[in-house]
């Protein structure tokens, strides 16, 4: 993830605030020590289901214990998460035939492709190619890119994001500038599989994707993790992947199609998918299969008055492990993303210990496999140690601010839950204001672990520092945020820097603490706002508690 990016549309400041319990000191040395340790090369980038995992989760459990937490799973620090890892055994091309010119797409240069099906050999031979626009089937919005189309056994080419992502306002069939879940790559593969596509290939474009193709490659090279479930995911497309924008344009040209014209048409309601008549896609590769349990790390402070009600803090401990080398370095250390957030969990646990036992229980959850599609948090949410109906709410931390304190705060996925009112009250104590989301089109709301809980009804808030630095203003903050995304995010250069300014992280953690502590010491049950898509499932959950 990022820092200094994300948002809220609800409020700019709050004039008054309810009296809040004083915030114990946030230990900066804890933040530094844990972030430096977890991002050290000896942890090999913290990829789940690798030898580095055992070292990682043991270290986190030890730090949880030293911070005063109790083991959170019936006397154990761990919750097993059954995973299967699929790894292509060699680079392989995609061959495109039947057009004006045969095309060969080279692995990592033109495409990055894998399979979710748990089988040793993947073959997609002579598969008809169809451009399905944004690949969305949303009956409640009157939109279906697959209408009247049979794509069983075919290869579908799909645009990233939503049809209205270029709009500057938030008014549009898919939220205008703000991305909906229909814009996420995960949804596009899910829908293509439901439609029976043999291969689902997303066309990369940097602005609507929110990252360069280098990030696509570094995030998807090597093994792919999924849940180890009955059925071996044979209901998924045989192949899923991305191609570069240049590769897409070559395919469209070979089909005699105008790429820009079809992309523009795909953004209009009533678009009809376009078969590339006569054109075929073929690819094949062997893959190794490895089944192994990964681990979530769980600690708890039992409540003194209502121990059967829970406040949740979450952060993911994993990163990409061994990845695409940059300047000879092939370890994606994940210092900011998310050794820093994991350090934040421990620092908060220390603050709770100093602040005295809360009335409700407080759970600290370091989850696995976030970088593989939020798998650890999704598994916990589906198999909760503590009932979701009794989980009051919580906060998620995905990358701390290490560039200095900001005047502003942004909420990821604004306008959804009453926890934003808690944040507005807490912000007063830090002399900070909430500001509108600068990049809602990037869909960060669907890219971190809070989403796993939100979609099952638990109010979760995920916010970060804005870009208006106390020291240097918005210009400097924007420049540093952009530099991180361009040069370090999901790459080997996300490494610990002893010169980082932790004042922003400390300010944010004070807000995290204040919100959680208010929840933990009250009998309130904040809900989603009435218009939020998660309100109904929460009401149903609470009714049957």
C-alpha cells in the first residue's frame, strides 16, 4: 500500500470533541526496531508459506507477548490459514494467431499470466478472443458487458477500473471518479470465471490501474497463493493475467480494430462485446503445486467489564518475498508495506497496556497473505475466533507515515460508517482536519484487509495521513508520496531508512488509539451509515447475535 494517499468526503474539521482518555506515549523505538527487523534481508521479504514465515510469525508473537498481550486463539498465538501455492515452472509466451500479423507476447515483458486452477498442466489452445470492455455484469446498475455473449472456452480481454473512472466528479453509473469493486482486477477475474472464460486477461493502463506494469510483474511473478479448498479451484478460468497497453494495441491492430475507439465505446452504457473474428490465443505451462498452512498472529487484551465484546486492530505482516531484481537486489523487503503497520500493532498494544485494562476486549490481528488477495483477513472473517456479531468495529493499518506529520487526514472509502465520527472527534486533539480523497479512482478501499471484515458487516475504518506536511506543505508531501509509488512500492527499494521522520506515524497512531479506546470503554455499537452497502448485513448479523 501507500502512505500519504486516501481520503474522506464527509468533513473538513470538527469544532468540538467529546472528552477523550489521554493517549499514552507511542514508543518510537518500538516502531523503529520492529520495522527495521522485519524488513531486514534475513526475513527474505516475508512471503507466506516460505521458510521466512516461521521466523516472521515467531518474532511477531514474541513482540505481542512482550507488549503485554495474551495469546488470542485458545492459548495459541496463531490461526492456521490453509493455502496452496502454484508456481509456473518456466517463462512462457502467449501466441496470437489468425489476425493480420501473428503476435508473440513475451513473459514479463508483454504479459504476466498464471492460473488459479490447482492442476499441474495448464493449456489454453486456439481460444477465440473477445474484447468485453470493462468486463462488468451489474444488473442493479443496468450494465452487462457479457449480455447475449457466450465466452465459454474463450479468451476475454478486459479494461481495468470502471467505465466512468475519467470523470472528475463522484456522479456516474459506477461512482464517477471513485472506483467501485467492479473496477478491481479481482472482480474482473471472478466474473470472467463465472462466465466460463478459459483465459481472462486485463489490459494494463497506468492511470486507472494506479501503478505501473513493473508493479504488476513484481506482484505476480513466482508462486501465486490461494485457499486450499475442495474442488481445487477448477471453477476458475484456466489462465488469468495482464498484458501491457502496447501489447493490447498490437492485438487490436492485428484484428483490424481501433483500440482508442473501442475503449471509448466500452465506457458507454449498452456497449456490446466485440469478438476478434478468426483470432486465437494459445498458451501452456507446467506449474508446481505446494500445499502449506500459513498463519495469522492473534493477541488479545481481555476486557474487564464486557470481555465478550471485541474491538479489532489489524495489519498484514506479509510482503512479496523474492521478487524482480532492481539494481541486483531481488528481496522485496516491505519496510513501509507493511513492516511499519505491524510495528504499529505492537506500539498500540504497549499503549493499551500503559492505559489500563479496557472495558471491552481488544484484539490485535497480524494477518497473512494480504498481498495475495487479502487471504489472511478473509479467512479470519469467514472463520472468526471472536464472533463478528460481537465485534464492535475496528481499524486497519496498511503502511505508516514515515515522512513527517501532516495537517490533514484522509479516509479510505469515505462516507460509509459512523466510525468516521469517532475519527473527527479524535482529530481535534491532534489539530488535524479531514480532507476529500485525492485519488478515489485508485480504489484503495478494496485493496486492504478492512474490506474482508466490512463486506461481512463489521464497521472498520482505514485512514492515513494526507499530503499537507507540517514541514514542507502539500508540494513536498505530494512529491514524496509519488516518489514512493514510483520507486519503492512493491519493489526491492522499500527498505528501512534510519533517517525517516516518525512524527506522522506517531500522530496517526494516537488517532488509532483514541478511536479504539473510545470503542473499548463504551457500550456503543457504531453502524454503517444507512446508504452504505454493508449496512444490511450488519443489521442482520446483530439481530441474530
